[in-house]
């Protein structure tokens, strides 16, 4: 076997799910000791292709070669035996188990757990030093952040002696500092000879970390290029099939009447810990206020209170009317009736019921609308027609109202939620992480819809951990740290460095 054999070679891979051709005659070569990016719009077939390589799906046609040898991969155990590990976008961890227990789960040796745990503890200590994968082995999964949880997934693969790592949208739930640390880990893994396949929609990540990039569009492989020989603009066009604007095109805001006033807002979590500590803010019609901050500093709780999902104390006024913050009349239905729409941060837990049809999800919260009812009964046909129109306008793929939400890609799930909320023409739009896990074409589209709503006179409160998104979309930026507002800036009078200092609690950052 030649030293120059690809670590992975796929030849003529095809896979269909009923009438949908997810992969069509795909061939790709990934060289050993490299980071190979795979990009494409949501629904382009990237995850399906990698799920075939990892044994989750069986290809309808095609062959897989690992290190030059034809390899059958009927299931994930065969993939692991072939030296392949996969870190999924939504982690596969048992939340009530410790890090150590999750690492050995499925890889126990013998009848007694103690020797396996002792061996795993030793191996984890070695991997922590070698790859900067420091995690407390005795911490429970539900007590550590998502960045740490992702390290556990990588440790699981390395513990099983994976030489090939597949990472599916690895930064979708990470803050910028966590993403930077992940890339240092990937650099270390590459330096040690590991082969990494990185599935992402973020062009900046592709340009920063990969050696080679393959582009998929609508189930087909459209190009493979050396990263150093291409540009973000070229890759975006290959992904979408047209030129894509990589910046937000918007006119200056023309703020109107006061829509939202928040005074001395205080929020406690379920353990009675204060998460929002006396926040004051205001927001006018026709402007976007961006809230920047590292996840866990009170932004989520702020959105939940305004969206009617969590009680609070203080005063919140919408269009001159004081909203109830506790008890009856403080729920999401009351907020919607008052003119507030809410795109929650976690689309799968808070924005959708994954087992329900798309048309049912589009109806949620608005199913009492007279346009969809005949007396006390909902008119399903009217809801289906409404969903079809929204799917066409927001380019949801596939445009099938009867498909369950779980069967759409993450980006198309997000489009369903955004379409449901924006198309109600609210006075105030609350939007959390609007483009998390969304591809470049859909990002451009969602940004345009948010700006268009602003231009129609709506007030928009935006929460995002993506600083470039905050800077591009916002007319004003407020930074939260430890439940407090650290300061407010205008986008053209600040930068990522200054916002980063405020996000770290450095209140003396220059204006």
C-alpha cells in the first residue's frame, strides 16, 4: 500500500430517501494528516454522506476505501473498528453520567467496570496533555458547558483509537472563544497525523483551518479545491449556484416611536440564582438592538421573560402598556396578542415539536387566528395552504407541509420558525441566535428578512453569540456580562476587540 493512498476515498456514492435523492454519484478523496472541509447549503447532503461513512446509513450504490483498502461499513461499530470517529452536531452523551462513564460507554473491557474506568482515566490524562483536551473526568455531563461536552465527544473517539475524525457543524453551539480553542485542538490532531473531515457552513472557518475543501450542492459534489487557492466569495457561489452577498446590505435606521422600555428587570432561574440583575433598556420602532455576550450571561433569560416563558420582577412596557411579568396574562399567548413575536434560541426544544408536521409547527401560537378557524375548529386545509405560501417565500426545502419537522435539516427547521414569526408582522421581534447552524445562503436570506421587518417599522431585539452578526445587523449594540448591561455602542464606532473586552466584564473599554 502506497504512503500516498487517501485516508478516505468514496466512489460513486448514491443514497435516496423515497423520492428525495440525498446523494448522487459522489466521489471524494481525503488525504491523511489533513483537515478536509465539506460545505454546502442545508439539505445539500453533507451529513447524509458522512452518515454513510460512519455506518448510520447504507448507500444505495458506491464503494468506500479506507487507507487504500475497500471497506464495508454496515454499522457504526464497523466504522469505529476501521478507525473512524464522528462528533455529531447534537451530542450523543448521557447527561446523568460522568465524563469518564460516557467515554467508556460501549467500550467497556470485561465484566468489571473498575479496570475500564482506571484505564480510561489514565488515557484521558494523556490526551489532555497531548491535545489540549482538558476536561474533569468526574464531572457530570449536565453540569458542564457545551464546549466541554464537545471535547468529551472528541475524547470518546480518540479513546477508541480513531485516526479519522468527522465533525458535523462543530461550532454551531460554541462561543467564539470556545471555537478558537476547538481549532487549536484540531491543529494539534492534524500535527499528530490524524485526518479530519470538517462539515461546516461557515466560510471563515473553512478558510482558517482547512487544507482542502469540497463543495456540495443539492446532493452532488460540485468542486474540490485547495483552500489556499480559493476565496470565500468563490466558495459561496459554488455552494448556492449564484453570487452571494457576504455582508448585510441595509440602509441606516430611522427610529420612530418608543416600542419597548425595560426598567430594573431582575430574573432568577429555577435554583433561585439571579441571572438578570437590574437591566434597563429601550428600543424604538424601525431599529435593531443587538445584545452581545458570551452564552450564559443573562441574554437567554432576558429573551424568555420578554417572550412570556419565564417570570421576573421590574417593569416592561410595550407601546405604552405595562406587561405582566408573573402569573396569569404573562405567558407567550398574551405576548403574541400584544404584538410580540419570538424566534427562540433553541429551535428544536422551544421553537418546534419535532414529531409534528411542518404545517402544525407553522400554526403554533397562531392557531386561534380567525383565518384558520371555523367556529371553535381549526381548518387544516387553510393552515396547509398558509404553510405552502410561507415555504415558497422562505425557500424551505423540501417544500412539503406534511413532512415532520425532524425530517428537515437544521437550517430549514430554522426557516420554518423564522417564517412563522416574521410573517405575523409583529411590533416587536425577539430573535435569539437567528442563524445558528444555518448555511451561507440561508443566513443571507434570514438577515434580509430581519432588516426588511425593521424597515417596515418593527422593533427588533437580537441576541447572538456571533459578533460579526451582531456588528452587521445591529443599529445599536448592548453587551451583557454576569446579568448586567456593560455598555452600549454604535456598530461603526466599535470593533470585535472592544466588544470582546466588554463581554469579559472589562467595563473600562474605550468608547
